[in-house]
C-alpha cells in the first residue's frame, strides 16, 4: 500500500501540474484512507479529502467535490490545523455555491469574510481575498430564493459597512430596499457572475433570471395593488408569460400573496395584513410622526 | 419624515451660501443648483434670505419667480407662465413634476392616472408609473400603491410642500378639529371603560347572588 | 419654522388613514 500511495501521489502531482484536475483527484481518491492495514493519521486523511475536493472543484465537479468535503466534515471537527480548517471552509462554501445552494453558501462566505487573522499557516489572508468572500456572500444572497432567511442575511450584509465599498453595493441596496432592478442593472450584475450562476435551469430560466424576476415581482407587489402581465412584462423587461409563470409558482409556494385573473391577464397582489391591522399600523405611524413633530 | 431630515442639511447649505452672495449671476447659479438638486423639495427658507428678497424689482427678479414656482407652484403653473420663468433644465422639470404630485396629493388620496397624465404632461401609463416609482416612491417623497385596474395611485404618505401664508389658517382649523375629535374620542373611550367597569360590577354582583341562592338551595336539600 | 409646517401639513394629509370599502365593512 505504501508504494501504491507514493505512486498515486506522484501521478496526481503530475496530473495537477498539467491541470488535469479530475484525473489528479481520481488518482488521489484511489488511496485507501480507511485501510485497516496501515495507520493513517487523521491529519493526513483530512488533508487528502480537502485536496481531492479542491481538485474536483477546479473542474466545477460539485458532486464529487461534495463527497470528499463531506468526508472532511467528520474529520475537521477534531482537527486543530488552522490551514486545513480554513481550506475546508473555503471549499465547502464554493461547493455549496456550485450546487446552487446559495443561501448556505452565502452564510459560509460571510463567515469566511469575517475572519480576524491575516496569516494562517503560511497562507496570507489579504483584504482582497476577504472582499472577494464578502462579494460572493452578497452575490449568493441575491441569487438565493426570496424568503425570511434571505431577508435576514440581506439585512446583515446591508448593515455591514464593508459592503458599502463593494462594487456590488448598489445592487445589494436595491435588493435590500425591495426596489425593482431594471434591465441595465441586471445586465451589469450578470457580468460579475460565474458560469454556474447563469446556468439554465430545467424550467428554461437561468438562475439569474429566476432570482431577478422573483425579486422584481416581490418589489412590484409592494408598489402595486394589481398590474396587467403586459405592463408587468414591460416593467421588468421580460416576456409577460414568463412573469405569469414565475408569479404563479411563487403564489403556490406561498412566497407571495396574491391571485391571478387569467381572463383579464392581471395579477392582484394581496397584503396579508388585515384591513383593521393596517388601520392600527397606520394610526401608530401617524402618532409616531406626531411625536416626531 | 426622513425627507425633512435629508433636506435639512441642504437647506442650511443653500441658505448660508445665498446669504453671503451679493451679485445676481452667482445667485442665479445658486437658485439653479437648488431647484435641480435631487434631494431638495423645500424652498421657502431660501426665498426668505435677504439677498434673495432684494432681487425684487431688479433684472434678476425672475429668480424670485423660479423659487416661488418651486416653493408653491406646479407644472401646470409653469406651463401657463412660460413668459415669466426661464426655461427649465431636465432636473428642474423632473423636480417640478415631483412637487406637482405632492400638491395633487394635498387634495386627494386617490390620484387617477388620467389626472396625473394631464397634470404632468405624460403620455402613457408605463412612463407615468416609472415616474411615480423611480422619482416619487423610490425618492421617498410619497408612499402608496398603484392600481392598474382602477387606473389610479393611492397615496398613503406624501411629504409636505412649502406652505403659502394663506394656508396657515386652514391648517390651524384642521388641527383644532382634529384635537376636538380626538378629545371626544378619548372621552367616549373613557365612557366605555366606565360603562364596562360598571357592567362587570353588576355581573359580579349578579353572579354572587346566584351562587348564594345555589348554596341556600343545597342547604335546604341537605 | 418652515420644516415643522411642512411636516404638519404632510401629517394632516395622512388622515383619514384608511378609507376603503373593505375597511368600513371590517370595522363595522
């Protein structure tokens, strides 16, 4: 086994130098880390799992990468090796991002962006790297499906003054303030995305499309009592049928309150606060304004 | 009220600057900057700066007209007084239209699309809604809901415009009525509370009597 | 104080806070 291991490591090294990432990963994944014959220390096993995950990640192979990062998950809790823990966190966030689990990826990127240390082992953590992690956190949050958890993370990011210096900040601000994003803004945002974040989904929408249309629909529901799909399409810069399809799904999934009148081709947004409650809220607002004055 | 917070600083800057300027051309620039600034919707403070009021009767008296138009006037007023006001820059046009929406929402909380398109010289629904969304709701001067089916804009909140002196009395009257109504309301609520207390006392007493009777009957039975 | 006057003017326009058919039904 020792000889096999050495050969595999050497071959993996060669593949990696030729940027044949998956071949290198396969070579290393052939090493039996759980062999009963040879003592394999935990650090070595953790190092190999993370290395294989990284190699698969280089080829955007999220499935295999995730398999090895999951193995690493069992080992990393007992590890005290900062470099390995750091690498584990970075690769795990990237795998979640690649698998379009944007909400979880955002939380991990944000955690990474908050690290205090600037030196981990011989790896230097520079501001640019942290800024990159913060930008990735914002991007993934924007791409995540609308809902209460996304709103919480949006609020955290919006209030983190480091974000106000990011190029992506104007988009973050509009998304947080639930404002409609116009086509030029979406196109500019799209330029900054990775391939998988613009990939086509089974329902023929891209990830970005779906995220933007959902966001804009929710923003429109704050502005309109009702709107025709024709006008909604013009407002959002998309095909009216597309808007209707996504609106219908969001209503079914209870992520938006409303109803669709297909005969009139109009969507009626509903405010789930009772009229009487709205009355109370408005009176409270009025009294607060009176107090301010 | 954050519109007032936002523009308070701007008003201070412009009034301070105006108070030290003496010549017409620089005041002209200042008035243009103030009436073009995206976050300023109040002009009566600037109007009352002495160096500005002194312009009356001079060759720069049109500046006073411009400031009065932005303080109290609407897009319609501008259109019907083109002679006495220099032509406005795009930023000024947008602002005057924004201010016109504030004036319209003084008289009604439901503004029809037709009325808005007529008052603001806007030719189609998309353009009107984009204006109301981007330049009115997103700039924070109004809050409300667009109703395409009924083709109207329901205003929930609109920032206050400068008041003309003659508006003061009606405002005082409205406040007085409001105060009176509120006092009556509080008085009525107090009455209701007293009534409820009395009723609950009566109930308690009645319940006590019933319970005593039950006890008596039980004793008699024993 | 012009700012105060503008705020009072804006405040007064918030009344009545709700004036919809549905509210009247619910309220009654």
